[in-house]
């Protein structure tokens, strides 16, 4: 999208937010310039607290881009390569993961491993799907209980299939290779170099006043606290602000997080995904007809999308604290 469109994006998204009853934050940046930002609805319905641009929101699978960059930083450090097999790191854990699966397969969603959270099913996003109590999922090692016992479903490298287990497994591998908790790794390798002060993996049972509560419905009091792990992992659970996401894109494409060669490997197209009208690289969605790079999150009480054009510096971010609130506002990012 050319820079000339930046001035019209804010008003267009604003109008959609108002007509759809949106709850969350909309932000448009052009390079270092903040073009538009506005908050809507309530961050906390029980206490009547209005959302502000400074509120942190859960962003679900947007975390996958941060995971990919964390692995990319380890690649730059020589700790691993895209061809590194996962089996030597797993040892006897997760015996149903094919011995041929590599880090590159996991990043590109081509590993073929069984998924603990299969998004291709017919259920609702607000269904209770976790097979263990949420409080047990507080560390990468804790996720072994939900990853185990899931048979390989396709040959490694054979096809694209969006896979949450793959990114949890990446977090586990990174933690074991470095001996550092995954959330700390993300902070050291991505958040700190990018200067992101409002982003991280907080525990959901330690609520902070500046974190917007995620709600299952457009109206009503029920939250997503029993739907999500108490602390996220490689596939989700990150909280952040729209401002931090704008800074994130600038830092990544300025070479402050990973080397240019590693970034090129992460954002090069690996698979066409016709069902989504997109392409996929390694941790990032890619628009089919432009250089735009996209991260998107969808979960109970979360809908979010952030898109960046590295050519023009245009960034568009929409964060909602409801399950489907972002989509009426986005509609192809103000087509």
C-alpha cells in the first residue's frame, strides 16, 4: 500500500470501529510518524475502565513472529540451523514426532506433527479445548503433557498445515538448547534489542491493571481466563501494545533483532496458502501481491492483526479484546 493511502486509513478504520461496536485499539504508523491512534470500548467491563492506546492486549498467534525471531537470533549465534533435527534435543520425549523433523519444518508449518490445538476443526473459538488444567501450562516443559501422544499426520516437508504444536515445540527446543526459560529468551533476543518495554508473557493469574481483559462475547462478563494457558509459549500468550508493535516492525527491518540474511529467510515465501489468500514464510504471513508482512492472532477473547510494508514503512495494527471484534474493522485492512 503506497504512503499516500496512510492519511485515509485512520478515518476509514475509525468509522468501521464505531459502526461495529469495536473494543480495542487501532493504530496507523508511517515510518517513525504516528498517523492515527484511537481506543474504543472497555478494557475492563466489571470496573467500567475504558480502553486506551496504552493498554496491553493479548495477541495470540502474533507471538509466533516473536518465536521465529528468537530462533533466528539463535541461528545467528550458531546455536542451530534451519536443518537442525529436533530429535537429539527431545531425546526420548515426544516419541511420535518424526526423527526427520527439523527446526525449519517447524517454523514453516511443514513438520506434519500432530497438533494439540487443531484450528481446522468445526468447533467454536470459545470452546474449552485444553486437555489439562490451564495452571499446569506455565513453562515450555509443562506443555509436554499436551504435545505428547499425537501421531505424525504427514511427511516432514510435504505440505503446509498451520500447527500450534510446532511453535510450542520450538519454544521447548530453544529453552533446552540455551538453558534459559523461553519467556526470558524472547526478552533477551527480541524485546530488549527492539526496545519493547510493554511486551511480554505475563501470568494470567497475576492480572495487571494495564492489561485489557479478554472477553468471549461482544457483550457480557465472561472472560477467557479458563480458555488459555496461565502463561503462553511459542504459539501464543504474548501481551503488547499497538505502539510496541509499530516499534517492533521498525526494529526488525532495521536489523536490530536478527541479521539481514536471517530475516530474509524468515520472510521469504515457503508456501502458498490459498484458503487464507496468503503466503507463509517462517513465522510470518506474507501478502500475495505485495511485500507486506503480516502477523495475526485469533483466540478466545483475542482478535488482532498487524501488517507492515517494509518498502514504505506503513504499519497498520488492530487489537481487540473480544474473539471476533477486529475482523469487521479490518476487512482487508481498509480495502
